[in-house]
C-alpha cells in the first residue's frame, strides 16, 4: 500500500492530504511526496513510485489534481500503473482504476479540473492587469509595494487619523477600522506626518 501526495511549492504543507489519507486507517508501506508543480510528470518522488510499484500494489491519491494537471498526463499515468497491475484510488472523486468505468470518469473529471484551473489562472491574470493599470488592488491598497505618496493613502485614513489625534479612537481601533496591521498603520502615519512637516 502506497500513497502519493503533491503540493506546488516547498512552502506548502501536505497536511490536508495527510488528514484525508489518515481517515482510511491504512498503514501505508511508504509515502511519496513531491513539492513541485504538477505541470509535467517528471517529478522525483513520482518517478520513484513508478519504479517501486509492483503488480498487486495499491496506490492512494487524495485527488486527481495531485497526480496530474491535465487529462493526457492523468490518463497516461493511470495506464502505466494499470499495465504494471497496480491499482490507483482517488479519494476525493471516489474513483478506482480497478475496473473499466474509471476511464470515462477520469476523462470527464480531469477535463473539468483542467478547465477550472485555466479559469482561475485567467481571472488572476486579469486581476493583475487591472491592478497594474489602476495602481490599486480590490482592497484599495497600492499595487506593487507600500504606499509611497500621501495621495496613495485611502480617504478613510485621514478621517480616522484626525479622530485618533483628538483622542476619540486609539491606534488599535484605527487598525481594525482600516483593516490593516499595526506596522502598516505606523508607516502610513509616518508618511502622513512627514508630509505635514514638510
């Protein structure tokens, strides 16, 4: 019994995948974990799994997106394991390669996952382009770094700054009202006050 897990970067955790696999109550012989993009199938741990898996072995994967990022790779990998007499189980989708119906389901679900990833990527690209054009994010914060000019500060800052100086609200309350951290607030205050002094 093996399991395969993957996240896209070294900073990410496989905790969620571990949790789902642990719920099976299976004592796995070995876990193979890649911390790399799934855009291609040349992954160190996946390559090891492909060599180690023998006829009669069973591999558990949290979801199809963890094994492959596109339909062609997904079908190719599953075909490889099937040819070796190895069964692959996908927990999230409830699919097993132990049978004939899996091919249709893998193609459909894999295509849906691929389309969803492309849609999200496109939305992110559009969002970044809008930020570059307007200089502001959806939250109103300056895009591409910290606020650099007093004109870049949100209008609410000036209102709350006045109230803070008058003792009506505290700096802590300002951070909550502006939905920012204390260091950010202090930077904004320094920027504003340095401009006032100038």
